[in-house]
C-alpha cells in the first residue's frame, strides 16, 4: 500500500517557496492501521514543520497547525 505524507513549514514568511513544504512517500504493509501510520508521520515531522496531510491509497486526511485531524 502506498502512503504519502506532507508537512508544511511553520514560518509563513519563508523566502524560498520550495522550502514551504516537504513530502515523503512509502510503501507499507497492507495490514498497518491508520493510527500507526499517523504516529510515524508525526514522529518523522522535520524540525520547523507541522503535519499537513496523510494520503493512504487516495484517502486524504488533513491536519491543522497543531496536528489535530480536521478531515
């Protein structure tokens, strides 16, 4: 199963737009539950960024600035 995680820079005044977001994709086992995926994504958040979204096989969950799930 394919998972795509996106993080957004905490600083909205980032000079270089390419530094605004980061993205990572991974192949994970089919039996991995969403809670584990979410924990890994939060743990892997780069310093100065926050979790924006997790896309698991086309189902996208959005997160606010504080890491709370909004969709």
